[in-house]
C-alpha cells in the first residue's frame, strides 16, 4: 500500500528522532532501549496518529481529556496513552480510564482524588510527580524544594503508584543550556529513591521535548515527549 506524503514525512521524522535518541544515549554511555519515545499527538488528526503507529510507535501523549477520549477508540488497543496536561480533579476519573501513565500529579488534592478512584477500581493508578524545575510561575508543577515533601505525602496512598518525575524545562536558546535543569531533576530523583518509600519507584524521568531532548538524555531522561519533531508544527 502506498503511503500518503504526510505519512511518509511522519515516518522519516520518527526515524530521524530515533537516530538522534540513539546517538545521544550512546554518547552518554547509555543503552538507547532505556528511553521511551512518546509522540505528543495533541491537536493532531487520527490519520497522523495511525501513520506514526504504522511506523512502530506505541506511546502517545495528550494534554486534554476530551480530545484524548475522541482518539482512544479510533486507534489500535495496544497504544499506551500518556496524559501530559494539567489535570483538573473533575476530569481525573476519565483521565484514569484511558491513560497508562499520568505525568502531571502536582498537588495533594489531585492525589487524593486519584487514590479514591484507584480504591474504587481495586487498582493502583500510575503517575509521575510534575516538578517545576525552573520555578516558573506560568507553569504547573511543584517547586523542587517542595517535591520531596509531596512525594513523602503521596507514598501513603495505597492506590497510587509513583513511577517517577516529569518536568518541562525553561525555554533556552541552545539545548545544552537546559542540562543544569535536567541534572537537578536527576539528582532529585536519586534523593527520593534513597528514601525507599512505599508505592514510590523512581523508574521514569519524563523530561525532554523536541527542542531539548538530546540534553535531557545526556542527563538521564528515560522518556522524551516529541510533538513537532514528529508531526510538524502543531495544528490549531
């Protein structure tokens, strides 16, 4: 079957990103297989998601619950959905229904809601704690000096599985300028792991996007979130 020009462009972009991930990992003395590529499909049409799927991607990220729900039933069942956006408590149940991993837990009230949903369903809900590593007022996430206290509090929720940390680094002119922020995230994850808290495993460092993912990999990222690098400029 002949693929459309757009599908071919997506396939070429995926190969380019995968090569860059592999190069950055090897340069850092890491195994490229340690790093998960999540395609950020916000505002992308179903056809683009299916094209990325055909080229081997299985992890996709959405920022809005309602938009995600329109896509979940239209793609193969083996897709792993990631919820990346700020999550309101009244949308938590729907997010937990489709998302294999919620990246944006940043406050006790949301944790309480998710834990209650998990208890009702008899399972643990997998989450990452979002850290505002640049302490930027315009962004969500707990500030770094409050992150350990928050994770310690969340450890008491039996129906949450804290899988690691997520951040969006400040916008910089060159990728390497983001490395100090990513390094601080890695150090924070190590500090939390050393506490050996129940229901907490610092397995995932979700950091790095289209403009800075190679720097994130150099500092220990295990999951990068790429939107424009795969799909091109975001459609409004």
